[in-house]
C-alpha cells in the first residue's frame, strides 16, 4: 500500500501543494467567509421580514378586535331600554372588547346610525361603525412626518331591533 506524500491534502482540494499557487499568487484560504456572508444576508433579509410580520400582526389584532367590538356594541345597544342608555352601554362594550385585545379605546370612533326614529323602534336597523387607528410598530417620533403614523381599521355591524320588543317611551 502506498502512503500519501506530504502535500496530499492540497491535491485533494484541487490546490497546488506548494506555498505559491498559479503564477506566483499566494494560496488564500476562504474558510469562514461563507458564514459571514450568510449572517450578513440573513440579517439583511430577516430584519425587514420581522418588521413586516410585527406590523401585520398588530393590524390583524386590531381588525379582529374592531369587528368584535362593533358586533357587541350593536347587540347591547338594541337590548337597552332607551337610546341614551344604549349608547352608554355600546361605548362601554366597545371599551371592554378593545381592552381584551390589549388596545386602548379612542374617543369619538363609535358611530351609531338608526334607520327609524325613535332609534329603538321594533324592526329598525341599527348600524354600528367603529374606526380604530393602529400605530405602526417601532416608528420613532422623528419620522412621524416621513412615514405614515398608522393604519386605519374599520369594523361595521348591522343589528335589527327585535320586532316583538315592547315599545318604551
């Protein structure tokens, strides 16, 4: 059996066995460069991807909460004894559902529209519309003019007042 000579490792890699390569250029070892290139590209791609995911998750959370809040606001409004009490209960229900999702209620974003007057007439339709401004995550205050401050999410629900409801003054 023949034993390999002193430069056998270099021949297996396709490199010259001497201290100088082709035309006198020194043999340069590229070990470790692939790891650095991978890390650089991974950070370059992953940071924007993580930001997009955070933004999508925040908007989706708000969209779900706004849809649920508008539904609950409509349900408690039509079950109330009067329009004023119904509006108070609808605003409270909106605040509770938004707080359950970790969102803070924004004043003046709940809109109630009735198809008949008085509002709680049996068979009337009550349209609840809720708009919520979702702040974009990780936007510093000094970029407030250059980047949009947030995304507006709107939820709408139509609730019908029970036809067999007793008419109250």
